[in-house]
């Protein structure tokens, strides 16, 4: 009697054990596989080269619209794109600034595989701000714009150099927008009119959007770079980018973290920002995301775009090659994986 009870008990234990094993095997089989990242490696982005392109632009001095420095830098940019084998054109126009000043406008446009319908747009602004309204000294002097202006253009020039060497199958439009940073200064605005002042920014991209050629082969999507060279750069998922270009935004942020750049490409969400992509999305209807330095941490509220933003600290000293590498390598890898 005792032995049979023990036997029943043991059989039960063994039965449960087998069931348990089977069950866990079953669970394992059901468990979704971790997605395997299948990114083609692509070419190597050279941050030293991008840095040199930034230094070259800064060497022209502040690139304020309607000045000789601005003209000289524009001429250099056109030549650079041409030398990299881009079919290069300039959109010349005139815009009216917040203070009623008339400004000449020069958007610089370069194309690779100009007849391909499968195109991507990469863009950045090349002008710099005429004043330092977030500084405490010399607020009426123009800033150097090493980060705010030169950094995005420098990264794109390096990408242009590489796609020229390692031919790209898709079509590519690179646009350097003018008169982005002539927006009404913050000390000019009170709380009520700040919003209505938003359209005083990005005059070059607005002009481009309002004057699109009917024949223009619209890129499938676009990527804007703005202030991509600071040491402490953080790139959150900005709200307009999320709304209009969420698919590519999430893929690019995933790729960045796969490549080891997750410290820059944060999963945090930033509020909608007025930048060139705002108009490209809303007016030109090309889904475009913004890789922009914007710190959403509540402790740095005053310095949301970085502590050097619109100050005289925005010079070559704050340009950090590892940040350029993170942005450039991510973009380049993405281009060869579309
Ligand atoms: C505003 O401050 C409204 N937008 C930021 C756009 C900008 C200025 N990007 C660089 N400088
Ligand atoms: Zn700016």
C-alpha cells in the first residue's frame, strides 16, 4: 500500500516534469525571434573630412545673407558639389525678412542620378544668424555658426564626396537652403506674438516650396540636418518628423543605435519645431524628418538647442568629430540600405 502510494506520487512527479519540459519547449518555439539586423555595411564616413568642410565655411566668416562672406561661401559650395559630380543649380530669389528688409536668396541644389524617380532629399541650411540674441554680450554682432549652419552642410558635403566615389543606385538631391536663420529675435517678441513670428524663419525653404517646378521629381522622403556637430548633441524624435516621416525616423534611430550611436539618437520625443522640414512636409508634401540638437531635459530648458545656440560660443571649438561621425555614418549607411 505504502509502495503503491509512493509509485503514484513518483509517476505524478515524472508526468508533471515531462509536461513542464514539453511546455517550455513549446513556449520557446512560440517565442518571437529577435529581429536580426540586416544592414549592409556601406562606406566609411570620414569625420576629419567633414570637420574640414566645416572649418572652411567658418573661415569665410559669418555667412549672413546680403554680405560678401555669404557670396564667397556660396560660390565655394557650388564648386564643391560640381566637383563631386552633382548636377548643380541655384535658385535665386528675394525674400522679405521680419524687419521688412529685402534679402537676396540663393538655394544651392545638387543632384545625383537626376532622372531617377527613386530619390531621397538631404538638406541643411548654409546661412548664419545675423545676430547673437541669446548671448549676453555683443548681441548685435553676427555669430560664426559653426554648428548652426556649417555642421549640417559639412556632413552633407562629406556624404556627397563619398557617393561620388562609391556610386549610389538611387537618385539623391542635396539642397543647401539659404535664409533659414533670419527669424525675429527673441528679445523682439513677447509671449503673444512668438507664434506668429514662426514663419519669419526658414525663408529659403519656404521660397523653394512655394516655387516647386511641376516637373520636379519629388524625392520619396527627406532628411534635414540642423546643428549636428556639438559635443553634447542629443537628437530626439521631433514631433513633426514623427507625424510626417515616422517610418524612416524610427528606422534611422534604430540603425543609429545598432551602429553604437544610441547616446546621440535618443528615444525621447521633442515638441514640434519650426525648421526647414516643417515647410517641406506641409507645403511640398515630401515626408521629411529633422535630425536636430534639442535637449528635452527640463534642467536645461533655457538651452534647449544647446548652450551655444545663437551665441558667440557657436564657433569651431564646439565642433566634435565623434558627433559628426555618428550622424554621417548613420545617414550614409541608411542611404545604401534603402
Ligand atoms: C525656432 O527657433 C522657431 N526654430 C529653430 C530653427 C533654427 C534656428 N534652426 C537653427 N536656427
Ligand atoms: Zn539658428
